């Protein structure tokens, strides 16, 4: 056969329509400071006395049941009923107590003896914060408010505590996972799907630190589709095949 009669062979290819890929989960990377700033915007709108957010050192996360945690700070300003709700209030506010009443004076003195002159979380504060707490913040299904609500003095510089430092009320034990769920949402209005979240610390976001303590960490936030997760579980749970041959 002559070279003129030879035909070129066309490469054989499978032509298919790609199947849809429905991931069980997806993730994004944010710094602990970025996630804290998102939380700040939410709580600043919710409470008049909200002051700021602290990301607690993840090296001690085992103390929180392995969870990463944030803390919320609230100031002790004077607010009127026209302002937003407040999250903390003095154990008994002498400004609102009728000190001419013998009963109120007894209650005021008794509260100072039991609680000290400190701030306690309000019912409005409990409503919002309780769903965000880690598992270890509960005892028999009830938050351990007396342990997670403490006083906090703002540090003025790196080397000493200023005796005139501003005092805040600190509420710790805020789960980073539940915080991510609040920020990014659990319900997909378009698909009706529900999402579960997980947050882990990958490492320092920058080499900068204060007294050896890293102030900013890179976090991986994973969001899993409960619908897709259930589908996987169903496949695993109802599989009765006794062979590893896949036939469709």
C-alpha cells in the first residue's frame, strides 16, 4: 500500500456527561482575629455593654474538652432602658434599690456578702450565650455561670499590670465551633439543607507574639452537609453486599 492511501487514526475517547459532585463538606481558612471580628460585629449590635472578643490560647484547649474557645468582654457603663439590652449587671444595683426599705437593704447586704460587688450575667445575656458554650461549661445540663463569668483587667502594656486598668466582665467558654455556626448559619434556605461545623487551629497566622504567646492563629472551618452525611451513613449502614465487585 502506498503512502498516499494511508489514513490518520483518530484517537478513541469516551464522551460522557459529568455526574454532579455533591461534597459532604467544604472548608475555608480564616485567622482567629478575623473570626473574632465577625463575632464582634454580631455582639456589638446585640448588647449595649459589649466591649470585645478574646481568642484563648489553643495550647490549653484540652481544658475545654478539646474545643477552641473565645471569651466575650462586657463593660460596666450606665445604660438606659432605651438602649440595647445589656449582658451583665451588678449583683444588686444600688442605684435601682430603694435603700429606705429595710428588706431591700438586707437583700443588698446579703448579696454583697454572697457575691461581692461584682457583675452577673443577665437573663438576656444567658439567652444568647448559653447556646454558644462548650460542653464542659455545663453541669447536669446547666451552665456553670459562677465559673465562666469572671472579672478582667485590660492590660496596658507588655510588662506590668496598670493598677488603674479598665475593669470588664469576662464570659469564657464560648465554643469556636458554635460561634462559626452562628456566623455562617446552619440552614440553607435554598436547599433546605442543615450544616454542621468544625473548627481546628492549624498554627500561628504570623510569627509575631507577645511574651511568647501567639496572638493570631490560622483556623480551618469545616462545614458539612447533614443531608450528604446522612446519605453516606445510609449507604454504609444498608450495604449487604458480600463481594467487592462493583457492577453498578
